[in-house]
C-alpha cells in the first residue's frame, strides 16, 4: 500500500508547484499577450485618428480608431477613458493610396498595393521614458485585375489590424 501512496505524491507535488507558479506569475505585470504594463497604470485614452492623407477614404479613420481601441481593451485590463488616461495614444492617418507593383514584361502590373501610413504619439504619465512619436506603415497587395473598390474593405481590415498590433507592441510589449 505504501508504494501506491508514493505514486500519488509523486504526481501531486509537481501539480502543486505548477499551480503555484501560474498563480504567482499571474500577479505580476505580464499577460498572455506579452504586454508589460505597470500595475499602477489603470486607464488608457485613445483619441480619434483623423485622416489627413491626400486621398481620404471615408471610413478609414473610424475603422482604425475602433480597431486600436478594441486591441487595448481586449488584450489588457486597462479601462478606456475619453481623455487623461495613464496612457494616451493620439495621431493621424498620414498616407493612403494604391500603386502598381510586380510589373510584368508587357509593362502591365500583376499586382496593386494598398498602403496606409499613420503617425502616433504615445505618452505614459507613469513612466515618461516610454513616450514615443513615430510613424507606422503597412500594405497589402491585391490582384491588379480587380478594382480597389472590390477589395478595399477587406484590405483595410487586414492593414488596420496589423497597424493596431504595431502600435500595441511599441506601446506596451516593449519590443
């Protein structure tokens, strides 16, 4: 009987250690998203990103702003506030346009590229060393036989997701 008790303890001790480690690591400043946010940072304000590009796509400002807000509220415990957050993100869309790429031998483009550029200002009231001002650009290519209007909505979704991830990484993942 004694050997069966030892087998039970042999599995119980690692289980307790793993549970303790997971509980302990959950109390720190790290999350499963890789965010490294100080425990005294509780709020974030993300201002509307106006479209100041030469070519203005009507829904882009709202799409990007909401995507960015969703990224921070879904992947952190920060409370979104209208202004005066412990973290503050603001900026504008500075570029939007498409251009031909992958020119073939007959001087025809096989692909078109939709590119979006944003300018971002990030301030951290709790740690000013983390403040930054920078630009991010992302693009997606699409078949040149299609009109931009046919694929624009899907491309904007993909690009704004990538841009929001870039801002998130720079602001709270510290890559």
